[in-house]
C-alpha cells in the first residue's frame, strides 16, 4: 500500500489477525460455513500481505501477478458458489477488488512503482477512478450495514440471547465483526491505492 508505514503495519496486523480468526472458525464450522470461513481467511491473509508497507519490504515484480492469479481463482470460486449462497457475491466483489488492486499496484500497472499508463488495467496511480470510486462506495455501504447488524447481535449476546458455551469459532457476533473488520480494511486499502 502507498500510505505511511505505521498505518500499513497496523493494517497488516489487523488483517492477519482477522485471517487467523477466520482460519480458527473453519475448525468449528461445517459445509457452507466452512467454505465461507476459508474464503474469508484467504482474504484476510491476502490483505495482510498486500498491506505491508512498500517502503519497508518491496515485493518482487512477479508478486503482483501471483496476487492477481490467486484472487482471480478465488473470484471464479466465489462466482461458482454464488449460485448457492448470496454471501458469496460479496466474496466475488472482494476477490475481484483484490485482483484490481494487484493490477493497479503492479510495476506495469501505473502504481507508485512506475509503469506506462495504457499498458494495463490501471490508467492512473490510483487505478481507474470510476471503478475505485464504485468499490469505495460499495465497501462504505457494506461497513455501515455490517456495523448496524452487529449492534443487535452484541446486545442480545450480552443478555443471554447468544450462544451458551461453545468456542470462539461458534460466536456469530465475532464472525460478523470479522467481516466488518475486513470491510473497513478493504475500504482503507482502496482509499490509499
């Protein structure tokens, strides 16, 4: 990312911890819940890797292509599973946004590393302004909606309406907080693109 080093490290730590929690959730989930937790863990770890400040660790030239291929495959997987669950449409948007950011940040993508505009998807240092703006609007709406949904879940869990017993992986408010965190992180990453 192209922001200050401290915010990049904080974003990397937040996304890494979120990915680790999602990975932990795969142990307690089954079926569709496990697929969702795996997709969210991949997104969290991928966002953590992309958030490492470029001033500290310069990724190899081929690293951006690896991100694009990895999240392109995740996009195809999310597209396939979106027929079964509407939540996978959000994963499709997220994976596609990661491909877009990888292309925009690649050395030939017109990002801060240089490159020639017109030879890639990204037309300017921030990518395609209209597409970046649409993704920012999507994630702003997603964060506000998720935050509003989290308040009633946390309130009922505190009064005994939540799960009794169970581990960290079975708490619905934590899964929702995980999604909210990744939405905020994605918004921040797009903002600093």
